[in-house]
């Protein structure tokens, strides 16, 4: 039951007798079937014979390399989201400018602003609205066009946003 130096041969914590006694013996806690040290008492370990063993490769930088590969995609998605938000903001600004210009155009005050001045005052400083107004019967229609600014590099034109607002003209009173 014992092999060399009085140490018993064990298989996964049991004595090497009975069924399965010839499989994967352990000697001093190392697997014999894998060619580890101590497969038998008189067989030295590979390192003791002067054979260099391969160390497992380290992958400390693997996550950083994967992140660097994913970074351009992440930036493109972020810029696309930002561009979508700016396009929606430009559309909102065009609608605000159209309503303000139509309100100013339909006003009967002598000292009130014209449509272009009202549209420009109603929007942010970086938005430059183009204003067109037309009279039709008892109402005024104002169309404002705003160019969508670009935040994506190498793409200069994302088009324009056009909004229209209609306001009724005030009733004329006889004096």
C-alpha cells in the first residue's frame, strides 16, 4: 500500500485500493497524470532536470487595448447623440422665432419691432434665422428657416429647419 519513503499512495484523499485505484494518483498534493512533480518518488520535477517551464502569459494590458479599440465607436455614438440634440434644439428655436415674428408682424403698434428683429431677439445668439412673411386676408404667415450647426468633424452641412407660424391680424376699428 505504500510507495517509497513510507508515504501512502492516495487518490483524491482515499487510499489507492479497490475500484479506480489506478487513476490519477496524487503524490504530495500534485496530480501524477498531469506530469507534475512527485509522480513517483524517484522521478524529479522538470525544473530540477534543467527544463525551462513556460509561465502563464499575463494579460494586464488586455482591457486597455480593448478599450482603445472601442473608444472611436463610443465617440462617434456620443457625437451622433449630441448632433441629434442640437438638431432638435435648432428646430425648437426656429418655431420660437416663427411665433415671435408672426406676433410682431400682426401687431398694430407703431413702435413695435419688425418680423426680422423679433425673430432674431427670440432665439439664441448662435442661431441666425432667415425670415419671410406674407399677408393673406385677415392673417399673417411667417416662415423662419434656421441652419442646423454641425458638431461632427468633417461634416459641414446637416441641412435646415423650416417652421411656419400664422397669426390673425387685429380687427380694424373706425374712429
